[in-house]
C-alpha cells in the first residue's frame, strides 16, 4: 500500500474553490488571485470547461489548487450537470469562497452547497463583490444576504467586500483574507499528539530493498519525519533486514532491533506494513506499534479511523452471498498481482467462501446502489490528492456502507491480532 | 546553501551520451533505446539542435538522461562549435558510448573525447554498428578499430556489436549492456564509509523553521537518511530549536541536545550549516561533526574534498589586489541578500580589504583567464544536475585555479575553527 500511496507525485496544496451565481464575479476573483507573477500556472488537462482549475504557488498562501466553478443558478439539464461538478469541487476543497453580488442573490440554489460545506467541515467565507451603485443600497442588500446565509448555515461565516473589477486592490485584500482562512483549516495530525514532543522519541522502521527508490525516502516516511520533528520529537529511522529476519538465522536481526528499541525507549514504533509480521512478533508488549498505512488511513478518513475500524468489523462478519465493493480512484494499467482485481478478491474469497465481489473504478461508485454492499474497500488513492481521497471516503460513509481501505483490509486478512495491535495507539 | 541546493527538483538520473562520427548510427541507437513505452519522454527546451536530449525512465536502467551528440568529424567553424557541445555532453556523462561504423573510422577526431572520458573517470564503451556487408570484412575492420582505440585509451574498453537499423534486437542487446556499464559507475558516497554500518548510529540535526517546507524534508536530508539506512545504520533525526539555543536561556536546549547525543552515542553528527555555531559550541570533542554542505561539496568535487580545502586555504591567504571569481551556474532572479552578489562579496571585502571580485554566470567562466584569479568560488548548483555541477568544478580545477564552493567559503568566513572541525571527518 505504501508503495502505491507514494506514487502521488503532486505536492500538498490548499484547495480553494469559488462558488456562486453566474456573473457574480467568480472568474474575476480567480483572475485577481492569479494575476501576480507565480512559479507555476497550469490548466490541468482533462478538466471540463465548467470547473476551471489553476495550480499555483501563491505568496503567503503556498501551493494552491484554485477551482473556479460554474454558476449554481444555471438551470436545465446542462445546469444540473454543472452543479454536480460544482459539488465535487466543494467536496475536495479546504476553503470554499461564496462569491456573491448582493443585488443578484436568492438563498435557494445556494442552500445545498452551504450545507454541504458545513457538513464536510470546510472553512467557508463570503466574498461580496461590489460592481458599483450607491454604497447605501449595497450595504442594505449585503445585510439581507448575510442574514439569509446565517439562517441557512446557522454559524457565523467571515466575509470581505471587494470590487473585483479592480484586480490589484482585490488581490491586496483577498490574499491576507484567504491566508487567515487557511489557518482555520485543521489538517488531521499524522499521529495522535500523545506520542510526540521533546521527550518522546519516535521509532520508524523503514525496510529498504532493491525496489525502494535510491537517494530518497517515500512520501509517508518523510511526512512522518517532518511531522514529528516539528513537534521536537527526535526520530530514529531504522532499516530492518526482512530477508534475514524471516530466515532461520533471524536471531542477530531481532537482537539488533531490540537493542536499538531498548536503548531508545520510543514513545511509538511506526513500521512499513511489509514488516508488520516481524515487528508484531519481536516488539515487547510495553512498546506501542502502528503502521504508516494506518496513519495514512486515518488521514484519508478525515481523522475518523474508527469508521475504517467499523469497515474491518464488517469484513469479519462477511458471510456467503454478501457483496463487497472494491473501489479504485483511477483506472490504471493492471499488472499481474494487482491488489484490487487479484490479491484482495483472492484472499477475501479464501477466508470468506461465497462472498461476491463487485468493482467501481473512477467515480462509477456513484452509480452503484451502495446499500446493497456489506462493505466497501477503497484503494490507497495514490494518484489523487489527499482532499479528493477524503471526499471519496466521505461520499461512501455518508451512504451508510461500512468502509475500509486496502491497507487495513490486507492487514486484517494477514493477521487480525496484528491489526488490532497497530490500531490500539489510535483509540 | 542547503535551501538553495534543495531546489534542484530534478530526480537523479544516469547520464548517457552517444558520441561518434556523422552517420555512424548514433541517432538510430538513441531511437532504439527510446522506442519502448516509457514514463516520460521529453525534449528539454532550449537545448541546441546539435545535442539532442531525452529524459526517460528506462526499464532496468531507471531514470536516464540520454544525450545524442553531433558528429565529432564535422569540419569547419560550425563543426568546431558542435564539438564544444559534444565535449560538454561527455563531461556531464556517467556513461559515454562511442558509436562506430568500422568502415568509416579515423582515430584522430576521436582522440580528444576518448582521452577526456578517461581523464574524467567516465565509464566508456564502444557500440559497433553493423550496416551490412560481409561479416569477414566487418570483423577485420572492427579489430583494426579496437586496436586503434586501445592505443589511445591505454585501457580495455568493453564493446558490443549491433545492427542499429533493427531497433528491436538493438534494444534487447543494448539495455542489458548499458545496465552492466551503469553498475561500473562509482557514485561518490555521501559520507566516509567508516561512519556507517549496523553498529553505527548517525545523528542528523535538522532545524526546522517556518521557512522549511511542510510535509517533507529537503533533498540532502532524505539523501543522507537513505544512504545511511542502506548501510543498516540507525539514523536519528533531531530538530534543534535555534531561536532558544541562541537566546539567553539556552541551557534547556543544549541539555536536551546533549542528553540525546550521549544516549545515542552517534558515530557522526551531521548538521544543517545554519546550526553549526551551536553544534560546534555544544558538542563534546569526542563526537565528530560535519555538515550537509560539506557532504554536498564532497560530491560536487567528485569526491575530492581536499581540492576544496585547497580553495579555502587560498581564501585564507587573500591579500589586497587579489582577484576572486564568483561563479554561478545560472542567472536567476537575485533577491535582496543574494549570496553571490551581496553576502559573499561583502564578507570577503570585510575580512580581506582590497580584494577584487569578478563574476561569471552560466558558462561565461570559459571566457575568463582563470589563472588571473587567486580563487574561484562556485555556487551550490541548485538548478543543475549533479553531473553538470561536477563537470563545472572539474573544468575549474583543470585550469589550475584553487576552487571552493559558497557553503565552505561562508563557513570559513563565519568561523575557521568550526570549518576545520567539520572537515576533519573527511581526512
């Protein structure tokens, strides 16, 4: 799982969407934000004309993905299709900006996205766009809109008023405003806080083999290092020799591991899932252990690892005739022992004879009747952003189907006892 | 220095150049290598038509940069210009393939590149390209060429015979051949071997501040981690709080550092240069210390750190009227306290009144009379590949001018004693 997750080459970005009525000035706001000289400006190929995407490095905001959506008030069949895209954009956003011309506003078409943003824990804000006219009239209309939105969201939403036609002044106002919003986003911590701090040493087991990339570590490993170092935890990285550890003459390798663990006395041992068999067997019970996969699963569930635990429970109760949905974020080339189409189905059918397997690639799970399934198992999402992955998992969870990811499912099928142990530090 | 070095976003690649006469089949060989489905194929923009470059991920070879050069036998003014480019390509190569049609070969135009490749420690090989004709004649001609090249190089050069017009069979033959050559390239180790191994724990000081990237470590840090882990060394990553360490109440921070160092008993402490003042002051003399900058300098000098030490000696002897050449690999946008144009000249002139500073950006050092300079100081080469950087440093060294890099020069100017200490582990 770790290997596949590590393929997500894209750097972490703050996702910011602009949502509102047609002609409210969303694109002007987008252009105001992007007008500055930037490191990277890119129209992601393959995005539909309705949601326009810019990937940028913005001063004071860092790497961003900006999503300029179609008007939520567009009617007809095409309008509905565009609304689906807008909803997708909101789901993958960290920050949702409602761009509003107070002279052209009705609560109804906005209601869904405001509620969605709230339910999914997005940081929302209103950008009032002043096109001109009397300030007095504008202020009155603006107050009406604020009240209407307050009634829908039932929580205060910060706002700013700009004149988007003036791109320079809009830029100067809006960047610090968005920077403030960004600070309110709460990324899920990589590990439970109790395991990190100046007096808590983290122990990372990073078994390297010829297939591991040379000259670097993979992303979950460097993420974990940086996370713990920021909390002033010393971090020990350790390369367990799995071949020796699984051989008949494993004693020197287990001795070496235990010597280091006992010397350091780590607050937590995090291992590559590959090595969980040895780590589980060799680590004395007083040392808590977990895996990089579990930490990634926690992030991908938006910090709700217990939801995935519920998915694992659902697996444990599978019986003949039950249906399992295997979901993959993309439709990549499948190699011989592909996890989703070969490994996982084979193991599931072996442990639970008579279960039926179904697959959903890309967004096709939206067409499935999810309540028909006993459990949905999702891939690691290595080719999509963290935000897109969280959105997909939340979609599944909201349908009521129990969900787990490949990593946890494989761990469960390999050793329920080991999985139970690596989940324990998160309880 | 570290920050700038870390910007080199490109992944490490094996550089492979094809060199030979016009119409010897260099481009056919290039096409044979690149014909397979690949992850990335790219014509680097801005490269001149004479050397064609492909960046590829090749099965069994990994990430490569392929350089298809112009014929070394092209005459006239344009031919000479192209030869300069070919020589550049050879200088930045790890593997040089001499592509030869035995029926069209003269030793003379080849002599320079064969000698250059040998002098610069390149792995060289001959690809004999058989266009057709009688095998008997071919074998005789081939033997003549082999003898001629043997006389020039004075060392055995491995060879292979292909029929480049048949791309499939050429591919099947040449990839394992190049893979074998790649194994002969000897990358400079990141640290002296005596400091790494299963019983030797490395201690890396990685002070993080708000300017450090979030969610990852920078390249020299992950390179060092991976290098030591491969040798089965446990690696401790540690985040020293420099602000507290330099404050009046620094005791808790130095205590925390010493507690960890003494517990672990590292074979070597490697620190970000930023923290060298505290590490030098706090680390007991029994623990050897060095910096990431020194490790990078060692790589950039092709493993000849003592050459840079000679450059530092030259700095220490600077006197009024001496000329210092500051070399930068590229002509980037310069910000306020730019190292090459502001920081370094200011500090040099302060410590050595009356020295004269000159600059060479890009390849313009080739136009300078290098023997006029007391010392040349080169930037960290953050925007070019490791191989290009090594080639530039070797160019300077071959001219006889003492050379050092920015990192070592700044360390020397900040504290000669600290620099002496961090160079010691390399002696």
